[in-house]
């Protein structure tokens, strides 16, 4: 298939581009580089031994998107482009609603106009709110605690309404759990700007000595050891999940969790990282982080039974590849 990947130079998009090309699909990337850089394109070309078509455009720009759709006969779109920093979204809600919603609407309008019926959307486990684990696709969604989360709930709803109006659309909403890790080459990975908000990039930067110690946000949750439990998934498994979802896409709206189905606590992740990489990660328990929930992990029965996809890589693989990527990146002191 000929697939437009928006946000294809970002963390999850770039790994998915690798999986798409490795399975024989053609890729066109649209990214405005707001949270990525052009070097990723060179790395993608080198990993896949190809010359990927890249458009440096803002997906909210309907004129440019229409030109792109006119120039290329697309079979489908995977829409990753968006802002994702939860904390920033509470400070700059309009920036988040504007970019995340307008990008989805602009693309969906172009798909309708140019008769491109396959649409895969990056959603998040955050839409489940503080439901009882494991999270199942059939659960009623609970309010999220921030504008970022709301953009995912609204993005899902916009696409569901589109399908109601035009049942020929084939829309898959993928709810990601916690992607971590990196491409085994060490060339691609997650490179947050400034001090990381998420756990794994924080751990790798502490291990490298860039940051002094990890703050563990609370040890009084009702979990195995009191620290928060999440469903960490290797980003290459997540990438392969997109290819499986795309290849099995069908009419209507279909929602799938992309996780492993296993919950891991913060302390368990630290211990696994230390053992796998034979390196210490100094940490200190501090107050809970506002807006965090105790446990979040997936029920993955639906994607396993309907599509036959499941995550193959272990927590050790995630820790090894995340560390390999961190070691491969240059630190500017
Ligand atoms: P990322 O920031 O690494 O990648 C997003 C990419 O989109 C970046 O390259 C950025 O430059 C680009 N972009 C943003 N707005 C754009 C626009 N208007 N036009 C063109 N390009 C634009 O983020 P990621 O971690 O790869 O996440 C990808 C998607 O998955 C996002 O929609 C995110 O909300 C969603 N998601 C991510 C996670 C996670 O933990 N990383 C979890 C759940 C859902
Ligand atoms: C984050 C996002 C969420 C998104 C999800 C998946 C926030 C508040 N939420 O959630 O919207 O859907 O990623 O990508 O950013 N932790 C520490 N110390 C740290 C960082 C994290 O103890 O320095 C703990 C957290 O309390 C949590 C776990 O580690 O228990 C994972 O945190 P994080 O990586 O930020 O992901 P989520 O909180 O699941």
C-alpha cells in the first residue's frame, strides 16, 4: 500500500515507517519538525536502504495537504502528528486543541475529498481515565485529567462520526499503552526536549549521569509495591502493531488496545533496567504526581483474536534497547 504517515519523523512514527517499509509498503512522510528533526529522515533512509519521500508541512494546512493528496495516489493514512506533553497541555490548552484536532479534521477532509478510505489514528490509553484494570475497548471512557487526553477522546469521536456519515470509511483507532525502547540499531529512539516527563527517558538519563537521580512519584498506591503500574510496550512491537492493524483494516470503526497485557511497577522497571544493563539508577521516593493513576494496563484479547497480533519483545529488550539508544546519542554538557 501507499501510505501517508503524518508525524513520521517522531518517536513512534519513525519506528512505524521502518516496519512499513520492511513489510513492503510505500511511505510518504509529512512532518513539520515541531518535535523532531531532519536527521531522523537520513537514519530512516539508512536503516531501510531507501529514499523516503518527505514533505516538511504542517498537517493543519489544508492547501498543502490537498496538494499532497492530489500528487500521490494514496491507499491510506496513519496519523501520528500531534502534540503529546500532558503538563504543557494544561498550560497551553488552545495550542493542543488547535493542533491535535485541526490536524485530524484536515486529514479526514482530504481523505473524504480524494476517496482515501483507510485511516489509522494514534489514540492513547489515557482515554480510559481511572477505570478498573485491565482496560478493555468496550469500557465507557472516563474523563481524562488534561487537555491532551481530551484531544484524544475528541479525535476518536470525530472519526467515529465521519464513519457514521460515510460507512465506506475504514477507520482503526489504536489506543497505545506506554511505548518505550528504541530501534535495535541505536539510530532511532525517544529524544525528549529538556528534562524528560516520562519514566524511561528519565531512567536512561540518570544512568548516563545527565541527571542526578530519579524521582519516584509515590509509593503508597494500591499496587504490588506501592509505585505506579503501567503496561510498557517495546516501540518496535507498537510499530508492527500498526502494520498488522493496517493490513487488517475493514469498513467501519474498530478500536484496539496496543499493549502487552502486563503491568510493571516503577520499582520493577528500575530493577529490570539495572540488571539488564548492569548499571545503577539512583532514585528517591517523592510525592505523587498530580493527575497520575495507580494502574494502567491493557486487555489485549481483542487484537490477538481479531488480528492475530501480539507484542513479542520482553521488558529486558525494552531496557536494553532504550539504554543502547541513550548511549548512542551525543550529550551536550
Ligand atoms: P512525537 O512528538 O515524537 O512525534 C509526533 C511528530 O508529529 C513529531 O515529529 C512532530 O514534529 C510532528 N507534528 C506535530 N504536529 C504536527 C503538525 N501539525 N503537522 C505536521 N507534523 C506535526 O510523538 P510520538 O511519541 O511519536 O507520538 C505520536 C502520536 O502518538 C501522537 O499523536 C501522540 O499523542 C500519540 N501517543 C503517544 C504516546 C507516547 O507515549 N509516546 C502514547 C499514546 C499516544
Ligand atoms: C504518560 C502520560 C499519558 C500518556 C502515557 C503514555 C503524563 C502525566 N501522562 O502517562 O497521558 O497516555 O504517558 O505514553 O505524562 N514516574 C516516576 N518518575 C518519573 C516519571 C514517571 O515515578 O520521573 C512514574 C509515574 O508516576 C507513572 C510511571 O512512572 O507511575 C509512568 O510514567 P510516565 O512514563 O510519565 O507515563 P504515564 O504516567 O503512564
